[in-house]
């Protein structure tokens, strides 16, 4: 039996660049640790819609693909095995942040129902097959935690691909800073849950970077931006990421078009033309098209598009496009807060002051693109920012008459992460040379700010579930009402340790990349002929 191996990298222009294999495996290990710790720290079903997604996965791997209708029950019913009997008391703490997660009823206890009417029963089945299989061997809470861990490991693969492709060129000094936002607490929180929102963000992150690197590879005019990874390997990452993004949720094909379109804009016409005129691209493009068509066919044929909501389900049901669009623009600050860190069923915000380190890190990266780059780069950055604001408003405005306002900030994370990734990509390019001298220092500051915010968010969210917000922090270790697996204080220590390791490694990557680029530039300058 042959074993998969990463393709051998092409000869590097500088030996100072870290090997791409070690970048992949280090990123994977760190992200797997962060996601796993989050998956253990959150009570089961404390992530939005997790009970609905988990039930679909449990039933689907046992052959019940979409459930069945029951008279008088609003959503499709899916049958549950005995070890997963469900009682709504399990989530007594939802919308009550003062209550700890000790509700006195566990998944699988006697007295629970052997069915659950899930509103995601008709969703695309791929994600649920990928994460649902551990429940064939485990029951109750253990099965949910196992699904979470599997989901987190899958997301870690895409984040590792993001790091590997980002650091595969000589000019990448700002990339570790941009990639840090794939380890932001709200993102990793979703990675470590049973919810396709997590893998949607992870696959989008990999697609943003891998497609940009592939387009640079096809362009080939700037040796400092040509990936050392083989083109077929970049195509593999692009194809897998695109298919997973397209099939993660019903809106996946639209998100795929948005991400690809913005990458095309950033890379320029010459690279895009070569993409579609190079014979080796056709098979990969066909595979992406098949994935997109399958997703569209499932959505249109399986009924996973939202049905007509009633006036009591959401605001503005039956409203006009203009009403929905303008309402979404007014809600932008709320959605940004939710995307930065509004945990639980949008019932666990953090202190306003806690958000400032994260906001400062984003501001450093984005402001630099507007003040330190050329006109074309500024236009590209403006287009990506505009998409992050307008795409959710346009989509929700289009569907508001049917669904009402149902958008949450986490739905836009695939775009918000794209803002930081494109900003770092632009700053690392040729036009970023005049601000390149600040990269190592500012990257260190920004990466540390994001990680510090992550540790603070992890602590506060765990406090909310272990003791409840009415109790002092000391109740977490003196008199905990609920304890996660391994214990709250152990998990806090593990998360802090993994965060420190991530910070040190990311700063090292940024410094080494900057040194490699500077060394290469000095070598070129020395070999150029001088003129009297």
C-alpha cells in the first residue's frame, strides 16, 4: 500500500525559507490543539444550531438521509438511537448566561425523546458523513465530543494548507500576521463544533491563499512571488477547498463565486487568462464545476433552501429588498461584534474592552494597505472590504421577504478572514516594499494581540458555563457548578500554552521570511552590473 507524501518542493531561491512540509505539520498540530481544547471546553449543543447539526449527522450515518415529516411537527423528524435520546433540558442554560451548564440531564438519559425535529435535515450531506461516523462507536456526550474533535481536525488541515501555501514564496513577510486571524477565538470555536460553519471558514481560508498563489505561479513574472510548491499540488488544494466550500452550506456555490472573483481581481487579467488557457487547468476546473453543480442540484432538489417564514420567526418577514438591505447595513456593527466574539447562541458577549486588542490588530493590517501600497493594491483592498460589507446585505435583502432577517455575524467570517488574508498578501507583494521594514515588529505586536484576546475570550466563555455570569471568577476553581472534560483550569492552561506556541512560531515565520527576502534582495543587488 502506497502512502501519501507531500510533493517535493522545487529548489528555493533562498535556503532561509522554512520547509513547506514542516510548516504544514506545525500549523496542523497547533490548530488541532486549539480546536480540540475549544471542543472540550464548550458544553454540548452550546454552539448555535449544534443540536440540529449533530442529530442530522447521527441519523445520516445510520441511513436516515433527510428525515421524514410528522403531522403537527414543524421540521423534518430524524430518529435517534437509544444512546442519543434527547431532552430539551440539556440546553437549559441557552439565553440564560447567569445559569451554568449543569442542567441535570445528559444526552442519552432515560426520559429523553428518540427523535428530533431538525431544521437542517435537507442540508448537503457531505459534511455530516465526514464528522458523524464516531457516533457509530460512541454514545451520548462522548459521541458529540468525538464529532467535534473530528470536525476540528478537518478544519486544521485546511488551515495548515493555508500556512503552507502562504509561506511557499520568498515574499511572505506579512503572511503569518494575516493567517493569525484563522486562529481567532470565534473561528476556532466554530472549528471545534458540530456545525458546517467551521469547515466553511477553514476551506475558504485555504482557497483564498492557494488560489492567489496558483495565479501567481501561472503568471510567473515575479520570481519572488512564484510558489515553490508544484502547480499540481496548488491545484489540489484549490480544488478540494473549492468543493468543500461549495458543499458546506446551501449558499456555498455563491460564496465560491465571490471568493474566486475577488482573487481574480487581486491577481489581474494576465494570470486569470493563463488559468483558462492552460491545458493542465481543465481537469481541475471540471472537478470544481462538478462539486458546484452537485451542491446546486442538492439544494434545489432537496429543499434545503429556506421555506416561507412566518412573521413571528424573524424581523421583516415579507419585507422589500430595500428594507432588508438597509436593515443589514444598520446591523453591521452588531454583526462585526458577533464575528469577533459573541459566543453561545448569540447570548454570550464579552466585555467591550476585551475586543480592543483584536480590533487594534485588524486596524494595523488594514490601515497599512491603504497608506503604504500603490493605487491598484488600494483598489483591490477596497473591493474586498466592500464585498465583506455588501455581499451579506445583498443576499439578505434578496431573501428577506421569505426568511426575514436571519443573518448572524459568523456567516460572514469567510469574507472577514479574506480581508486580513488579502491585506497580508498585498503587503507582502512588490508594492509593499516601502513598509516591509516594519513587518517583523508589527507582525509580532499584531499576532500577540490576537492571541491575548483569544486566551481572554476562552477564559470568559468557560467562566460563563462553569459558574454562570452571576458568580465571581474564583468560583471556577473554588466551587464549579459544571466541569468540562479534563477540568476547566487544565483546559485554560492548555489553551494558553498552545497560544504561546502559536505566537512564537508565527513570529519566527515572519522574521525568517523577512530575512530570506532581504538576503535575496542583497544578492541580486550585488550581482547587478554597476554603471559609471
